[in-house]
């Protein structure tokens, strides 16, 4: 029995679990944790790290979306339309990143990670709960035209850097009119389409490590089930700040490994 491989697998499951817990308390940021750890600790290239994290993102988001849908906190129709609009941006961003990989791209990736950690630390949930109709469901008006344009931009950003989707999506979805009660579930649905598109784009150039991705996905699934309990039983703001500090350190370390 190869104990080293077992230790690696358990480490990846723990990483996936932690990343999903971070995503739960911050509204996003799963790949912001996974990508730098894969690059720094497992010697992945940025492209392979991004592709592998997309696999874990897709599976973890699917599990979370199903739970939100069962709870009535997911707008299936609008979420599917907005998610589909991210596809061209993700594809364009992914293929542009193929031209940009190298030491300079790793430094830029580190800077993006630090910037997203700052957003995670300072952002607060906004948006109302929506009004309730006679059937008890929230009713609201969404600016879909603005949403379609913004989703293409979000898709491009995530395709290029492989991360930041949740952290960017939550305020964007609330900006176009979604109430808080429908935001997180709809973001998970959009994340499925973003992650799936990014995964297939990276798979086309063999930038996905399936064993690592599956181990991470086991962790993200477990983290999805634990996330709600953790977010309601612990001090969420303290957890968010600690996660932001940890991610900032990862980003800084990623930069230092390229310049020193």
C-alpha cells in the first residue's frame, strides 16, 4: 500500500473541503484557494491547475445547486440563460490564457488572487429579500439585458484566470435585480456552466488531471454539505477574514517564487 499516495489523496480531499467552506462563508472563492495550492505544493502549471480546479468546481457546484433548488432558492430559467451567456467569454478567456502562460502570467495570477482576497474581506451581502407573491415565493424583476452583457465579461475573466467567479458573480447577480434569497443558488447554477465550459476547454488541450480533480471534487462535495452548518454555527465574518488572509499569503508566495 502506497501511503504517500493515500496521504496526497486525503490532502486533496481536505483542500477541496476547505475551499468549499471558504466559498460558503464568502459567497465564492473556491478556486482562489485550490489553484495556488496546486501550483505551489504540487508543481502544477497554471493551465493544468485551472483545468483541474474547473472539474472540482463543476461537481461541487452541481451538488450545491441541487440543494438550493430543492429549497426553492434557485431561479432555474434565469440562471440557465445567464449561465449560457458566460460560455463565449469563458472560451475566449481560456484560449487567450494559452498565449499568456509563463512567469509573467504566474505573477499576474498572484496579483489577481490577492485582489480577490481583498474583495472577499471587504464585501458584504447586499440586496433585499424580494417581495412575496400569494404562493409565498419571492417576486422580483431582473435586468436580463444588462445581465447578459456582464456575464460575458465575467466568463472571460474566469476563463482567463480560472477563479473569482463566485466572488464576482454574487455582486453582479444582485446588481441586476436578484434578491438575496435567490442569489446564492442561482450563482451555483451559473458556476456549473462556467466550470463545465472551462473544464472542456482545458480538457481539449490535456490540461486536466483527473485523479487530482476527482479527489478535490470529493472534498468540495463534503464541503458543500458542511458549509451551511458551519456558516450558521461559527462567526462567519471572522472566518471570512481568516480565509482572506490565507489566500493573500498564497498569492504573495506565488509571486515571490517567480521573482526571487
